C-alpha cells in the first residue's frame, strides 16, 4: 500500500518535475482540446446552441481524456518500469495502477473545477449530479482492468500498443463523447449497447442535461461487459504474472 | 538446520524465447513458436546465516538467473526454493531506481522495494545518506549520477535494510580500476561490520570475488559445482596468463 502511494506520487512528481507551472498544465491541456474541438464543431458543423455544446463536449472529453491517456501510458507500465522489476518481487498490478491513480487524480481535479464552473454559471443539473459517482467508479474500474490486460500483453506482444492506439481512435467515435446517442440512426444504436463505456459517458453528460440517454438495456449490457472485461483481464494477468519478468 | 537462510533443491529454470518476434497479430495466427532454453539445471545450494558465497562462471552461465530466483524476482521452472529472512539484491546498478527522481526520493522507492516500511526509511534516512557519501548529489536526479554514485546509493539502501542475505552481481564490470578498487573496499568494510549478513557474489572474473567469500562455486552452462579456494587462485593465475597471451603482452 505504501509502495502504491509512493509510486503514484512518483508518477505525479516526475511528470511535473521540470514544468514550472506544474499543476496548471493539468487544466490547460483539456481546456485547449475542448476549445479546438468545440470551435470546429460549433462553427463548421453548426450544431445547436454553441454555449451548451461547449459544456456538453467538455463533460464528455474530460473522462475520455482520462480513459485514453491512462490506457495508452499504462499499457507500457511493465516495460517502462523494468528497472523496478529487476530489484525485487512486488505486487505487479501496482505499476499500471499507480499510473491510473495519478491520472485519476488529475481527472478528479479537472472534474471538480468543471462542476464548480457549472454551479457558478447555473448550468449544473443538480438532479443528475449524483450520477457522477457511479460513473467515476465504473470508469476507473474499467480503465484499470483494460490497462492490466493490455500492459500484460504488451510485455510479450509489442504490437499491442499500436492495436490500442488504433482501437482508441475508433472507440472515440463509438462512444457518446462528441454527440448524443439520439443523434445516431436507430440501426446503429447497438454500437452504444455493446460499448462498455457508453452508460458512464451518458452519466457524465447528464450533469448538464435535464434528460439523459442511459437506458436500462444499455446499462445492463454495459455492466455485463464490464464484468466480462474484469474477468478476462484477471485471467490473463494471473496466467502471465510469474513469467512477465522473464520477458523484459 | 535452523539458521539456514536459503536453500535450492534441484532448481531448474527454462526460458522460452519467442521466434518470429513478439507480435500479438502473429501470435493469434499461430505464426510464432517458442524455443526453450535452459538457463539453470538441477542446482542445489544452501546458505547459512553469515555465510559468504561466491559464484564464478562465464557470461551466459546462469549467474544472474540464479540471483534473480534467490531474490524472488523470477520463479524456477522446477525444483524447490526456500528463503527465510530478508533478501536484498544488487543485480543492476539502476534496478529499483527511477532516473528522474532525486537521490533522496530514490532512497524511499528503493527501500520500499526491499521491503522496508516508510517509517523505517525515514528513520534511517540520515544514516543512508551518510553511508552513501555522495555529497550534494543526493538532491539531484539520478540521471546526473556516475556509476560509482549509483552503486554507493544502492549499496547504502541495501545495507540499511538490515538484510540477512545480500545478492551482488557483476558490480565491477562498468567501472575502471579506481572504481573497482573503491567498490571492493566498500564491500569488504561492510562485510566486516555486518558479520551476520550472508552474501552471494557473482562474477565472470575469479579475481573479483576471491576476497568476498569463503565458499566458492563454479557455474557453467546452467550447471554448478563446488570448488576450493585453491581452484579460484589457480583460475586467477590461469586467467592472467591467458589474458596476456590473448593480447600479445609478454609475461
């Protein structure tokens, strides 16, 4: 446990070691991405009310940023920290977990600022605010177990990183980040049902919307896939745990 | 035996080497096959508290694999390993360190890896820093360190962990004569001060390990046998002669 905390602290400390503004970067980066994409969509595509679309976008991009960044960096956790693995045996899952915890901390800070902003500008949908909690937990669990799977596979199969990169590009558009589920023609709605991320993203969106797109069938399907993902990830990790070091 | 720290019973280690590269796409289509390589075969070894052991053998003999198994870093393919007490390893100079963290932060990271608690490390911090004796570098990131400094820091943390068994692998190969001389003195002084600490030292050069041990083994192609100190002495003389002839230096 102490080791996990030390590693998480290390992740955060190393990242901002040489950055003068430190914690400010945490906020600047997602802000700029929101600005650029919001600009593109609001002006070139002309979707609805610009201001609220900005908020809609931000409530989706924030968790997406956390998910994609975590998965990409944590995939390389074992390979990058091979120095540590050459010293002593320790619970290996600490390595991806510490990366994700560090990212999660960033995410929560940004989310908190966003909620405060919504509260001040009167855009917060207080009724749906509580949805943030299950959404955060489910997103964290899903991110961790996805990363545990990809980082384990990456030790042996170095093309996993490219597979993850490619997958994330497709996944981004198959998740309600940029647009609501209702925008899609009904024949594509199954995409959201089989995508284990969609319910949680709809929940994130719901803090600024009076209505939300989470339906029971989608929630059930997402939850089953989540459980399946966790099981698969644990199974692969347990099988390879003891041979991982030999491949580094 | 009650003071038995470490015991290997017919320990073997097999590595599977990927042929055709590590590719998941290829793996799924059955385009890769693994080739087996036995790094250790049928190793028996017991080490008692305070015992000093040295293993000599050429590159690729399995020395590092043996230490890794003793440290618990990797597991044997067959055989039984029993370890009682705390083991600290110095296998690579940079193992257990992060290049971007300062010396002080690395002490914490390294100590936690060796099984110390945070409170214990904080308490021993001053002693570790004094022992490592790397001056103001303790506040600089590790990538600014020379190999000698990395060694001293790693060694200081390992000794501070009050380990029962210290594992050391080829610590001298990176350095020049001056570095080797200082390191050797450092190790000998520590061994004198910690009589109860057992150790295993590995090297491909018998001269490096002669003064650190009383029990000697020769490891070659994964098989190990016990040898006498006289045998080590003879190896040193023979090696010197071969060295000279290899480089055409008259005796």
